[in-house]
C-alpha cells in the first residue's frame, strides 16, 4: 500500500512539474526581452527605429507561438 501511495504522489508531482516547466518555457524568453528593452540606456540602436516597439511585440509573439507549437508537438499541451 505504501508503494502505491508513493507512486501516486510521485505521479502528481511529475504532472505539477510539467505544468511549471511549460510556464517557464513560455515566459522565460519574454522576460529576458522585456528586461533588456526595459533598461534606460540612452544609446540602444533600436531606439532610433520608428517601429521598434511594434517589432519587439511581433518578435515576442513569434517566439511565444514557436514555443507553443514545439510544446504541442511534444504532447505537453
């Protein structure tokens, strides 16, 4: 009975870890990008572009979509 209980607890823990890994895989690249572009440096070359903000949003959406597709292909979503 103890082995069955420990096995079920281990399975639940693995499922929770999989969900946390999915959240981390989706939000870690976005957090990095926002952190870099959120700094107040006066001489970042991208600030000279008129649509740099839109390009960043487009890139972030592309990265998120790619990650979702990869996770779906692996069967995690």
